[in-house]
C-alpha cells in the first residue's frame, strides 16, 4: 500500500489506524475526526500523531507495526487475532 496516513500512538509508536492520504484527518486535544465525521476520542493530540507513511506493509493491521523515523518495524508483542 502506498501513500497512507497512520495514527501513531505516542510513547509506543504503534500504528493504530490507517487511511488513504487523501482523507482529511484532524487531531486535537479532544480527539480526531476523519473527513469531518464524528469525533473519535480514543486518541488525541496528547496521545498520538498523524503521519504520512509511504509504502505501508501489505499485511498491516492495527498494532502489528510501529512507525519510527519513517520506518516500519514489526511489534514484537503483537499477537495475531486470527490465530
């Protein structure tokens, strides 16, 4: 996958959510909105960042990868929910 935006949790650098980079994502102290839809409060500007992440791994799943210094790294603590 190319040209995506990801919500990255501060502290752990876990990539939690993923959207195409054309989506308008707004992050503030109250939470975040996607395309001016309902605000989500599970993360906010104090707990996460939105970054553009080119070349997302094909097997990306929320929490499976960290995103640090523009590089993807497998989360060693990740457990496949399908197994």
